[in-house]
């Protein structure tokens, strides 16, 4: 399927125990939540629909603070029993040792923990609660101690961008699988946040490009920053890997392979695009996914302004949510990009022009089929580009093992077990 769903985010609640400066949900204190949030049965019905068509999709349960929902473990167990990779995104302050064990027993695939600084004072101010840094540190220790896979989410602003190198070292030291560097979109409470300057943004993206080859055991990713694709290509234009289209998995996949569901059941292309394409309370999810006008627009975008004239429009395409927040136009130029295009012919991504002469061995193809859907297309493209770059034609399991070793060291992510494998 051309528009397979790789990733679904579900905002389970607006309720939260913190008051983060950059929260995209609302500009008010969110302590009680809303009366009309999705029920346990409604979330289960949604997960059943997802599993019936995309059983290896990654589902991120977030909020607000999802740990405030007493039914969280039952929701996770339901999705995991149907083969879905269930992930929880949390601020970490409520993640006790006992809760980590409970989440792990339920079948949680991994945890994403927000950590915005190695300076407790900065983190606490950013999160709006004194002592939150210390509680988040205890959560990280609990995940590492109990063997629950986790990643760190680092929201980058002008005030903490200088900490990137230290954050990478910290993520490695504590055993995180991934460090996600998030670049904020000024929506919700984040409308009043200064965010980051275009010059600092460009500098940090270059630092991220430099960092990944030095730390193969840690995945280091830019989030809400499709310009990463442009910078990687500019730095290494001959590398086939850098011509993989961003919408194919390593850039912005909003509306094409990803969407989110609000606490009230609305479906939007991403958390920072407020326009609802429909509601799961009135329609089947897959009808919304296939027919939403906004989704169709994002899958075949007609960009305007500088983005529309840029030679990187198919590799990068800019952040559509940031353009919408800045000018009110989904297809307008991304205001955070400082690149001055010379209006050359657009670069054609490998997603649209297959690498000629590269084929898969039967054993490698079988191994690829076992990769979760949310990673499979990107793994396929990376493997083909990797082998072509070596001047070879046949992809073998040895090539795949080498790619895993380069990307993960000895810490490759485990494949989520299917319901059958769990004995259900």
C-alpha cells in the first residue's frame, strides 16, 4: 500500500501533573483533564482497527501525561496482544520502579522520556515544577534497572542547544537506545516560547549529522526538522542514503505514514496540525485515513514560496505544521529554514527512482519481512543504498547484520512478539 500507516500517536488525556512551557495541547493548566476523553473501550476499538490492517504499526500513547490514566496497562496489553508495538511517551515524573514493572508486564515495547537539560534548574523551569528533574532521573534509572527499553526526548531551544554533546554522552551512559532532538512548533502553550533561531537551528542539525557516525550504538535523530535531509545531502551528496525521501521514514511522515488521535477522538496529521480530518467516534479510522483532504494534500504536496522553488522540496519539504502556525498556510514556506535556494532542478529521491541492479537474496528478504512495518520501508531503502554504495548487487543477511552493527552496535531493538508468540 502506498500510504501504509507506520506510526500512530494517541493523546490519551489532556490531564498532566506538569505545566511545560512548550505544551502543544492547550495554554491553560491541565490538571483535571476533560470529561469527554476517549474511554478504554473506544481506544481498544481503535487499536483493533489498526491491528486488522497494520498489525506491525508503532502506537505511541501520550498525553498530557498518559501515566495518569488508570487503564494504561490494559490498553497496552490489548494492543500488544494483537502484535502492535506499544510505546509510552511520558515526562517520567510518575514512572516509579513498580510502574516500570507493571508496564513491562503489560507488553510495553518502549518508553520515551522527556529530558530537556542536564541542569536541574533549567529542566524544572521548562517543565513548570520544581523537583521534576530529579524524578525524571529516577525514572531513567528504573527503566535501565528493570530492562525496559527507553529513549530520551530533548526539546532544543536557543537556551539549551549548547547541551547537545553532553546530552548525547548522557544518553549513551545511561543505556538509552535513542536520543530524539525535538525542534518545537509554536502551537498551544508553546505559542509564547521563543523557540530557536534559524542560525542556531542550522548549527544544531549539522552537529547531529556529525554525531551519528561517531556513536553507532545510539540512534540520534532530529524530530520536526525535515531540513536534516538537506544538510545530510549537502555534506555527503554522493551517498545514496542521503537521497532517501524524508517521507519514507527518516523525515516528516505526517499524513503519509503517521497521524495522531486527540483525547476526544479527532484525527489530525500530526500533533502540531490542529485541523481534524474526522473523528473515530463517528467514522472508521481507515475511512478517515484514506479520505481526509489534509492527508491527501500532504501526500502530494504543492509547496509555495521558497519551499516550492527549492531543489530539496522532495527530500525535505519543510515542516508543514510550522508553516501553518506561522502564516496560516499549510503549503507555505517553513519560516525556520535559512537556506537560500538557487532554484535548480529538484533532486529526485530514491523513493521515486529505484536503485537499478540491486536485488535481495531469499534469506535477506525473509529477514526484512520480520522487521516491524514502521521500520521496514526505511530499512529496505537503507540496505539497497548501502549495497549500491559498495558497488555490489546482491543484498545478503551479512549486509543486514553489518548495517545493524553500524546503527545499533550490539543493542539492536527486539521485534515485538505477535499475539500468537505470547500465547494469546
